[in-house]
C-alpha cells in the first residue's frame, strides 16, 4: 500500500501536519543584498579565518567580451576554463587555424559559430561589437602581427608573455596600440597570483628589511624536437624567454627597481638537435641599484622546479611552486625574541588566469592603465637582450639606471572577493 509523504514544512510557517512553525532564519544565515552583491556577516569565531565572500559576477551582458586568439594547450587547458571563474569577463569569440577544433571548442563553451574566425579573416573581428578585447595566445613570433591587427580593429589587447621576440617588436606593438587608442596588457599571471603578491607586498612593506639576495629557479624537462619552442623564429629564444622570464620579472617586481648590471652563462648539450637554435639552460645574475642581487636559473633539461627565495636583512621568504599554476606554499622567517619564528601562510586559492583576465576587464570598463602594460613587457626584452649579450661576450653588461620605482607598471590591481 502506497503512503502519501507530506511535504516538508517551510521554515517559519505553521503546518498543521507537523505542528508549530520552526524558527525563522536569522540575518546571519540569509545575508543581505548591498551594493549589488549578496553579503553575509561572519559566522565563524574569532579564532578562525572568516569565510570568503560569495562570488559577485557581473551579469553576462555586462562583462567584457574576449576573443581568444589561438587554441593551443594553454588556451584549452588553462585560459578558457578560467573564464568560468571570471566575474567581469566572458569568452565570446575564437580564432583558430583548425576549423574542426574551433567548431568543437565553440560548442563546448557556448560560443556562436558566427563568432569563430580563422587567421585570414581575423580582421572581421572589427565588425563584432561583442568583442571588446582579444587575448593573444600564439607562439611568441606571431604576437606582433596579431596585436597590431587587433589594435587596428579597435580592440583592447591582452597578450601572453613574452611580449614578442625582441624589444623592437615590443615597441611596434606599444606604438600600434597607442595610435589606435586601445589598451595593451601583458599576461604576467604571477603578478596577480595571491602568494606572489603577498611576497612582493611583504618585501615592499620593509618588515623584513632590505632584500640582499633573490634566488629564483624555473626548470622543466622538454620532450620531442617537433614543437615551436625549439624554433627561434617562433620562440625568440629558449628557456630564458619561455620560463626564465618568470624569474626575471618576479625579481623586478619584488624590488620595484630595474637592474643596472647583468651577467649570464648558457649551456647546450652536445649533439641535441633541439638546441641548434635556442638555449637549453641559462644561469643569470641581476644587480639592482639598492644592492639586491638576484641569482636566477632556468632550464629545459632539469626536473621541474619553480621556486623563489628572498634573503633579507631581518628574515627570509620561501615560496615553493612560485611560478606554477597551483600548489604555492609560503614560509616566512624572522626573529621573535630569542627564537627563530617560521610561519607558514595559507592563502585562499585563486585562479591566476581568471585574476589577470578580470583585471584587464576592469581596466577596459573603468578606463584604467593595466598593472602590467606593454612597457612592462618591453623592459623584460631589454634586460633579456642584455643577458644574451653577456652570454655571448662572457662579460657583464651594464644597463641604464632607472630612478623611479615601478616605472613600467600601472596601478596595483584590485582583487575583490
């Protein structure tokens, strides 16, 4: 015999079948709408970290529309998935040389077939008002062409690092965007990642005194030779612009200064056809005006390591997996009375690709200068060219002094939520 099951009582409403009404929820449980967001009072005790605020994404039609240019591994594994965590941006168009792949990816991400372009008809993006910005995710040697074409189409540009193959190309890209009146941002994701930002802010605060040494390592083992990273025309170089750039850029971001002297050595294994055009391994030193010395190492032939160390007057900072997509661990040491205190910080995990994309979207919506504009990418090329010159001549190379801190960066990014 079937028995009817009574519907559950609604909280705060009397129900004859179940008896008196249950207590209604408190404001602590329901929260409130304020400033276009749902906000909850902190429900945890003082001993625990408060829970993060709920996401407050803009409605889809108010987000900045991006066209993703290039559907390689980085776009499919990291960038397109990151849009699901973006609050101010959405993917509205794709550009690819593979119609089959583009059609499949468009369907997966809810992008209209009419918003799929190939490289020949790329300039038609000018006619699509949904596209406000493009994210260029192509081999380095193709950046200049597609940044300048996007600028001519009237679209703002987020460009993967390294910015180009050399400083001359970088200058052309900056000039094209300036002439078109569009924004240009370089995708230095680590400058938006919370653990890297915490490291920079702690060193800038002065609580640990001046930095004496920065030690940065970014290594990985490369596979088959038939990939664009081994072709100088497409890559510009080897381990240095691809992964060593993170070490260089982070050292510059920590100090806020520009190096006045650099020194480098390159090693390539004998008989390995992969390294006919680009370097496998590079070790380099940067000397900054304040006296800070950065010792950096990068290789395509050493087991994966992506760590950062800062040795300062009053303590040190170790950031493991500093340049990885995830898995960062931060430790800070300093004196505490007669003891050495070593604290381990656990910060909320954030998708660094979503953070940088949303920062670009904020700059578009609010007409702000990006934190990592084209000038930041250009400066790294200037330093990398000096490093290559040092490796070639086997001598230190001097660079012109830049007196202003953060001379190539825009305002600090806002990170909400």
